[in-house]
């Protein structure tokens, strides 16, 4: 009976851990199969252990080129979306202006729209304008769908800011520019950083919108998509595993820094 | 005389007026570039798409607006199974996400203790590996000779799922079950995070109060925890259902021609067959259907459950 009681009390924990396992299982598979030496063109069945892919990560034609293209697009899209989104967020929180409702729904709608709809409609625009599909059309699309997410992240942070801090700065004879740079921006920084990170992740990993608007340009997700048809090189798993490890290490480092700061204060 | 009165007045006007005028315009200058971007590259394309959907013509001769609304009926007549499938698969994935995600969100919010941040990171971490690579990993997990399929076979679960048409014989890959499994997996974090946010806000003293009033844990959950987590349930289901209904990656990588969803049709019409009017009409129907469903859902949950 004590076992049954223990089970009933911890049922939620067990169910939660099962879900966590479901979420992490593909990452385990990706990592394990980065050490595989597949027989055919596809890396879906385990054959034998090998370090080949890890010692030669760029050994597949075009893969590292697509990776660096994706990184470049993600970087520029992050910068563009973060600047534009932060400006909108400040305007929404700090100022009264007309047509606020329309502005809010214009920002909300891209997040509530299936990607394929945005992708298809943007392609009709580009086709009608006779635009050359490639780097610039991808960048335009990425800034467009990242923008709303940045606005949401920054808005949440600016809303929770105490306006008296800025009033205090102005009472101490700081000008509007000085107040913004020395007080407002540092307080809003975590929100801006969160928005920028989200934009980078969304842009880097985007497939559906990119696939419609890329023309013959190949980003990393498009390379993976193509390889699912032609044959999956082990190097894809190497990149996936490396990205996972780097990201987790960065998050852990950020957490440690945050903890130390909290202790110092 | 006039010069005397003008002199003190002039600086007053100079100092008082310009800042007020600038201040009034500041929000518009802040909004302008971002909103212009959204208008040109989000709203305007919708207009172009609407116009494309009522055009007729061919690639060689070009397309012209002919108010040909029949495209909508033809598209619905030809592709209603794909529409139905999209709604069914996305609905099933959303329910599975809620059933799987709720315990995990609850665990993070109330039971994880000092492990809370670690578990949260583990929920977000898969995002950092390209979702296409992770979806391809399901091909390995669900492969015909893999441990998952043989376990399901031994437990005769596949017999049941085959009977309701979710799987096909001894296979899981290339069946509806595989697609739903992939959709559930891909959008699960979008369910967990809003659920966690709303669960985390619940005052722990409410649970104690319910216990003090002789509520069993189950009653406490039913009467206190779950109603208070409704905002998370609503936004989680929306964040799962909307992208799942428009997705075509899972149906393509894990499914077969019998599991094609509306996203697959739009993609092939647009990028391979180059039948732009049909593709635009399908995309418009999908958008309208989702907007209507979302509005109804928000209204309902807003008035009945959130109060």
C-alpha cells in the first residue's frame, strides 16, 4: 500500500518526466547518430561507431555554406527586428496615440497566422513586383515575422518598469537623452536581449517562409529539407548536436553570471 | 510699444512650443518604420493574395483579375479531405500536447524545487537544434524494425490503432499516427511554456486554503488549480493548433500521400504546379477558417471559463 500511496502522490512528477523524455528523445537520437557510419545514403539505421563526421564536419558539399548563410541572415534579421520592434514597444507603452487598437492587431496578427499563409502571400507580392528571390527577400520575410515577437518581449519588460526611476533621473538634471541611455535602456536591456535571442532562434530555424521566398538560395534548414529527399549526411547530426551543446552551455553561463550578480547586490 | 511686448513673449514661445510639438510626434516616428514594414510585407501581401485568388490565366499568358470566385469552390471541392485532415491532425496534436504538457508544466511550477530552472532549460533546449533535424530523428525512432514499433506490436496497440485507421498494419511511419506524433512533439513547448507561466502565478496559499477546507487533491485541482490556469490553456492551445494546422513538414517527412495536409497542397500548388490562383484561394480559406475558429474560441473561453 505505501507504494500505491507514493505512486499517487508522485503521479504528476512521473507523467511530467515522461513528457520531458518525449521532448528530449529526438535530441538523444540526433547525438547518437552523429557517431554512426551508415551503409546507404540515409542515416536512419544504426550501423557502427565512427568519428568520421566529427573530424570532417564540412565534408558535405554546400552544407557549411548554407550554414554560414543562415547565420548571416539570422544576424541581420535579429538586428533589424530588434531595432524596429524595440521602437514600437516603447511607443506602445510610453505614449498615447490614435489608432492604438489597429496597431496592436497589426502586431498580433503575424503571430496568429499559420506560417504557410504568410509565406504564400509574401511570395505573391514578390512575384507581382518581379523581385529577384534570394538573400534580400529572405531577410525581408524574416524581419517581418520576427518583429512581433520582439515587440511582445520588450513590451513586457518596459511595462513593468517603474516610471519614477526616469522622473528621478530628470529631477537630478539628466537630459532626455542621458535619461534614456543611462536609466531606461539598461532597465529595458533584458527584455531587448530576450527579444533579440528569440528573433535569432526563429530566423535561424525558419523553414516554411524561407522555402517559399528563397528562390534557388539554400539556407541550412533548406539544406536539411533537401537532404531528406536525396540522402541525409551524418554531418547534419554533427551540426545539430554542436548547436545544442553550445546553446545549453551559453544558457548555463548566463545563469551563473546572473546568480553571481544577484549575490553581489 | 509693440517691440517691448514682443521681446519677452518670443523666448517663451520658443522654449514651450517646440518640445511639445516634438513630443506629440515621437510615438509616430517610433512606430513608423516597423509598422511600415508590417504593412508592406504582411498586410499588403494579403491583398495581393486575395487578388491572385480571383484571377484566371496561365503562366505563359499571365494572370488577370476576372473575379473568378469559382476557384474557391473548386479548391474546396478538390481538397476538402486535406482541410479536414489538417483540422483533425492539428486538433489531435493539440489535445495530446495538453495532456502531455500539463503534468510537465505542473511539475516545473510546483514540484521541481531547485531543479526548476534546469527542467525549464531542458524544455527550451531542443529548440536550439534545427526542428527539421529533430523531426528526421523520428524516422529513426519510429522505424519499422525499431524498439518502439516492436513494443507497440507486442502489446497489440498497433492492432487497435490500425482498426481505427491511425496506423497501417505493422508500420507506424507513413501513417496518420506518425504525423500526429511529430506535430505533438514539434509544438509541445508552445503548450508547456504558457501553461507554466499561468500556473506559476497561482498563489500557493490557495492550495493550502482548499486543503484546509477538506478538499481532496483531486478536488483542489478541479476547482482551484485548473480554472486558474485557463489563460495558459487558452493561449497554449492556440499556439499549438494554429501552427499545426498550417504545417506541412511533419506530413511530408513522417507521412505518406494519404496524410497530406492543406499546407502540403498549398506548397505544391505554389512551388511545383505553379497554379497560383488555386494556391492563393486555399491559403485564404485556411486563414479565414483559423481566424474564425480563434475568434470563436477566445470569445467562448473568455466569457465562460475565464470569469
